């Protein structure tokens, strides 16, 4: 399948989920998340879920990590609309909403990419090789390309992988891991 078809199909599938179905899927995602090795994790980049598109509840996963890792630092992305770049900033209660309705931290405490050891990656779908389909803006791929550090890139999906995304590009950076409500994948 092509990314545009995948994006359309999986966004429709996600939007068709009821609130109670999302809560159940989030609980199952948490079970898979708990099975990952977090022993060398000190700084996690996460994301604020887009409620309008029934995105998995990354805040639930972050809450779990903070409960099991003493002194864990969390960071969240902020988009620069002028150059389409993305940077991570330390977790804060000072938030604003971007043009897509996604919460972002105010730009007070930027976190150097080499400090982050794990990034939770939002997406619509992924394939069996670890390639992902997001919303098509390329923020995460640009961030990973500009900051090629050996961090874990963990995708979070309500759905199992498709066999192959046909139109991947050389600048697409694959995931290292992905969790679904029923499985955990390592690429």
C-alpha cells in the first residue's frame, strides 16, 4: 500500500473507535509497554495525543514510566513552523496549542537530542520492517536524521503492522520498536 492510502484508511479506522474502545486499547498498550526493558532509560521524549483523531494515550504510558523510573525526565516536542523542524523541551505545565490542536510545551527548557535515550513516536500505521506512516509532515524523520543518536524509537499503534509500505523514501527513519495492544515488535 502507498502512504496516502494507508494514512486515509488507518485514520478512518482510528476515528471509528469509540471512547470506551480507546480506553480498553490503551490499557492493553500499557500491558505491552510494561514488558519492554526500561533499565537504561533516563530521558524520554514523548508526545501529547491528538484527541480528535483517537491517538493512543501516551500520557498514560508516561505516567507508568515516571512511576517505575526514579528521577525520569520527560520531554515533549515543539514544532517550528518556519523551518518545519522539531525540538524537545522539558516537561512543564506551561503549554500552548499549535495550529493542529496539539499541546506543546512553551520553549523554556530545550533538551539536547543526545540527552534523550528513548522517543515515543506517534503514527497511524507501521509495517513489518519498522517503517511508519504518520500524518505526512515528516517532523520525526527530520528530527531523527538531524540527530542520529542511538536512542530507541518506539512507535505506539492500536493496530497490527501491514506487510509493507510501498513508497518509503531514503529519508524515512524506521522505528526500533513498536507496541500494539496485542504485541511488541523489535526491528
